[in-house]
C-alpha cells in the first residue's frame, strides 16, 4: 500500500437509505502469516424502479488478495462460497503482494481466478501492488480487465453499467478522461470499480449508484471495535472501511482478503461482500438463492500446502 495523500474536504455522508446490511458470518479477529478465514457480508440495495431482469441479481465484491507463493485452504473455501453466491464477480485490485515481481504469486492467482464461476463473468481492475505488466496474464484466465473502460453488461433485456477507473496508481487517473464516458442510462444500475477510496471525490458527475473500492484493508491492524490504526488513504479514518453515503452514491470499502506489510490482521477480519439488487416496490425478491450460508468455524484453517 502506498502513502496517504493529503487531506481533502469531502461531502458529509448522508443518513443511510434503501440499504440493508447483514453479516452472514463473522471472521476471525486475528490472522497470522496466511489467509485463514473471512467474514461474509450481504448488502441489499433497494431501487425504486428496478427492471425485472435485475431483481435478485447477486454481485460479489472481492479485493486485495495480496497473493504470495503457496495455496491455503481459505482459498478453497473462498472459491466454494463465491461460486454459490454470485451472478457477477467484481474485483478492485491488488491481486499480488510483491510490487517488484508478481511472478512467484502468478500460479496462485491463476488457480484462484480460474476457479471462480459466475454466469455474468468476472471483471477486474488492478491495484498499486500489481503493476501494469500483470494485465497481460488476465485474458487467458477468462476474466475481463476493465481498466479505464466502460462496459454495459446485458442482463436479460436490461443491463448493468460498469466503469473501471484507469491506472494502477492514483496519479494515473486523469479526471478529464472521465468526461468522455457515456452518460448514465435511465433505470440502469451503474457501478464504479476503483482501487482507491478517495477517488470517489472525482466521480460525482458519473452518478454511480455504487462505488466499489479496497486498498485500505480496513486498517488491517485495528483497535478493539475496529478503529483503524493505518488507513493509506486521504479520506478520514472512519471512511477506510464499511459502507458510506456520498450524495446519491454508496461507497463500499472492502477490507480485502489478504494483508500487506506485517503478515497479521487484528480486529479487522478479511471479508467478502455480496450485493443483492432489490426492487423497493416488490414484497419479496428472495427466490431462495440468498438464504444465509452456514457460519463455519470462527477460527482459521491451517495451510493446505505452501
């Protein structure tokens, strides 16, 4: 993770509306040395006029694997859970941990990404640990790399708009490049993928419903109660994890799956976030696919291999 930028003035988050959060299972309060468990959270987003084809759509947001050499049982558990929980998978950067050489972690990343299955696909941007050279290895893995791209993903007769902010570093994003992106379509959910939370300040004119991001690891090492010690972002510490409202946009900051620097997480579990689109006017959008999964053991798993 890179150094935080200077503080900037930000809009005051508005009170939560049309969103429900459920923690379907908690994660371990301490993780040492390797991934050994994660929390699973569901966000239900309610739209006033959601097209029928999008009702109940399940989006899984992943971030910050920070993979190294080796394979762990938590990866198998992650693949199994995601494949039964996702119609669409979105990843917001930092596949690998070593900024200088991604190659030792490449077999791990290939196995992870090839293991994911979602009927609408897997869409990815990179983060500051990945470097641009890693992008050449992504197409053979069956994922869609959308750095600096707009994608309208058809879903039945309707669709979802995805925007991947360009660049693996903050300074790679030229705000003027956002001017040429298509205007938002009526009654079409628009999601932005960005590695950096503070870039939400540059995207208001794009009118995203959801701004999905990572990078901060939620602090990675926190005080009891989740107060982050580190944030690696120019937004206030309270905004480096969780869900926050900026005007008409929900910013979802994923704590990520791995860790960087000290190989420890403390009071800051790794997490997987499922986002379910719902119609506010419908009495129920749950067709049984979204039943809570078993909580699983509160502790972690030993390595399967290293």
